[in-house]
C-alpha cells in the first residue's frame, strides 16, 4: 500500500540558484547538501517545504515548458504575499487556466529550468463540489 508522497526531485543547472528560489518563495529549509560528493546521479540538495521533501540535483534544464506542474496549497489571504515573492525574483508567470467560480485561485510560475509551479488556494473538495454544481445546473 502506498503510504504517501516520499519526495519530489527537480533537475536544475544551478543548485544554489534553485536553493534561493525555494527559500524565498516557499520558506524551504535546506536540510542536506552533498557538496562535491556524489551519492546519487549528481550533486544534490534536499529541502523541506512544510514537511515535504524536495530534492534538487545538478543536471540539464528541461528543454521546453509544459503544463506539467507541482501545486502547493496556500491560504487565500496569503495569495498576494506569495505573488510578491515570485515577482521579486523576476521569474516568468504563466497565464492561469479558465476556472469555475469558487474553485480557488492559482498563481503559476516557472523556475529557471522550465519547471512549472502552482500556488493554489482551493482544495480538492471545493473543486469537486463546484464541478458537481456546474454539471447539474
């Protein structure tokens, strides 16, 4: 039986730059740095974002941008605070998709290696309830 999410790994060109990205936007805590040693495929750093293990490994960036993404839950009242954090780094925003009213707000943005992130204020339960309402209206 699957017990839960173990970790998420991102391949990045610059470990320190990604470390700064994660710390500034997500308040990530760096818990490990391999330094010049390689225990896995390449040099790596580990972070915790509210208990979620994020691994970053040195390598080549993604060649193109896609909608594949990782979404983190944030409180609705914190939306502008996080938007300001993203803007402070001068990174690229992605236009959000059209939404059903009441399913939450999202902020989409790319890191320096073409990984797409989302900060979302809604929950699965809210989304399913709104989709159900829309389908039966």
